[in-house]
């Protein structure tokens, strides 16, 4: 077990990492000193069936547990799921001092936190992340959201959790592509602030693939500490915190531009961000006139993704684009809709060196297009 106290926004946040295979519900109650009647659980449907429904604790207490099940898929991160949660809160007459406990990946965490931030203007919130993405990123920092009209995270609030309980035992059933693609977020914080974390990641693909528990505990704790330091004095994401968006403007646009079928995206959040990081590194390299430092980083991270079996290029023909330019134009037009844009246009984060990044408020279209084209085949 590892107990961290993350500090940001003038508060301290307990973040506990455990490796537990017992029923998570009884662990949460014991650990937080709560009774079942104090809690409203919002749980990922898959996680519920894999970890909760067959537990002795659930079978004994079934009638006393207030629970709303939501599919952890991004097309369920919407008003419909939120209203389902509000209806359950209402039906069970949940008061303002209810503890909302979000058990799931980033989708459940973001909706659960949104519900907690709005139910009677704010209830207690405990995050129990079950995906790596949620463990290292979405279960800290206070961003809540739902998607709206195909725009990712376009409706949301800032609202802090009281505690995060991170059980790496959940990772054993997380689909491989969700698990591996989440490493893009650790790569991002490592590029921004920690060369030693970056080396640790790229040099240990075996420990990553085998889900080595000690290694994971170290990577998760280092990542959340870096994130909490970056958001410390800019919780509302107005300046310093924005560098955490490194690779995301490209990444979100890639995610929505490349379709598997009419209504479903080919890349998940982590995969989009991974490719976005490569494009953002290329953008940094263009700004610094193809500096060797960036070209070396691009090669290193591209190889790392390849070793994990993740895409480091988008094959335009595979997605029925006539050519590379058509796909690049589509990604560029989706970048223009990015929520972090300013009135004057796209805002891009670029890396300056091993530990510093900055915001470019007036990026040139030709540089953005060249960066996108560098990740398309
Ligand atoms: N609030 C933030 O700061 C922040 C940061 C990063 C990402 N996000 C959001 O997080 C979401 C992505 O999160 P994600 O990658 O966790 O996706 P997700 O929540 O969709 O989970 C991925 C898949 O894994 C399943 N799953 C989760 N845990 C499992 C487990 N232990 N075993 C088996 N299956 C499991 C889910 O049902 C889902 O099918 C996006 O919506 C993104 O916008 C938010």
C-alpha cells in the first residue's frame, strides 16, 4: 500500500494505492469510515459484473446498496446517463451530505464527479478509478465533464474529490488496448517534467506488459505527483495547467476524425493523445528548426508505442481517405473546434526542453499541417 497526500488548489487530497482482490465496496466503507446508508455508488457496468455482483458482501447487503450502473463507453458520457443518475439520487431521496462514489474508468469518473458537483450544489465525492487512465489522470485535478453534440468534454465543472482509492488489482481485467494506451498520459507528464520517469517508461516495456505491481505503483504515484504540482496554483486551467494539454489538441481532433464505423471512433482517448504527443513533438521541432533534441524524442516515443503495439502513424487509406492531405485537413478542421482555443484561434502547447513547455497562441496553419502530416502514412 502507498499513501500519498497530493497538494493543489490550497488543499490536500489523500490518494491511496492498494493491490487488493477483496470486495471493493467493503474496503471503501472501512477505509473511509462510512455506512452503506451514507453512500451512493455509480459503477461501470463491466466492473460491477467482474468485481462486485458475485462478492459475498454484495449478496448479503444487496437491498441496502444504492447503486447506479453506467456503461463505461464514451458514447454514454452524456446527458442520458447523467439523468439516469439524478433520477436514482432522487428516487432514493439522497441528501446533500451523501457520499457519491464513482467506481470505473475515466468515463464514470467524469460523469460521477459531474453529478456530485451538481446534486444539491455539491456532495462529497470519492473516486475509485478502475482503468489506468483514471488512476493516473482523471481521478485527480477536479475536472468533470460530459460530451455534447460530438464535442468531447464540452459541458463540465471543476469539482474536487475528497479522496481517491486506486486499486491496481482492477488492472488485471482492463482490456489491453485501454491499459497500454493510457501510458500516453504518463509519457506526457514525463516529457513535461521528468526525464527520469521518461527513461523508466521507455526502458521497461516488459514490466509494463506484465503489469508488474511495484512498477505500476511507482509509475502511478510519480504521474499523479507531477500532475498535482502542475495544477497546484492554476486549478481552473487558465495558464500554467494548460501545459497538461500537450498533445491533446491534436489528440482530440484525431480521436473524432478517424472513424471505425459511422458512429464510432477508431482511437480511444489514450491512443488519440499518444499520436497527438508525436504531432506536438513534431510541432516543437518545427518551431526550434528541427532541433536534434526533439527528433530524438520523437524516435524514442514512436518506438515505445510500437513496442507496446500501439499505432505511431495513422494509415489514411485504412480509413478511406483519398490521400494524406484529406485526412490532415479533417484533423485540422476538428482542431479549430477545440475547447481550449482562444478567440483568435487554435492554442498549442509546445515543448521547449527537458522540463519546460509553453503556449503558442498564434500557431501557423502550415506548421500545424506539417506536424499532422508527420504522423500520417
Ligand atoms: N477529468 C480528467 O481530468 C480526465 C483526464 C483524462 C481522461 N479523462 C476522460 O476519461 C475518459 C477515458 O477514460 P478511460 O480510458 O478510463 O475510458 P473508459 O472509462 O471508457 O474505460 C475504458 C473501458 O474499460 C472498461 N473498464 C474500466 N475498468 C475496467 C476494469 N478494471 N476491467 C475491465 N474493464 C474495465 C470500461 O467499461 C470501458 O469499456 C475520457 O472520457 C476522457 O475524456 C478525463
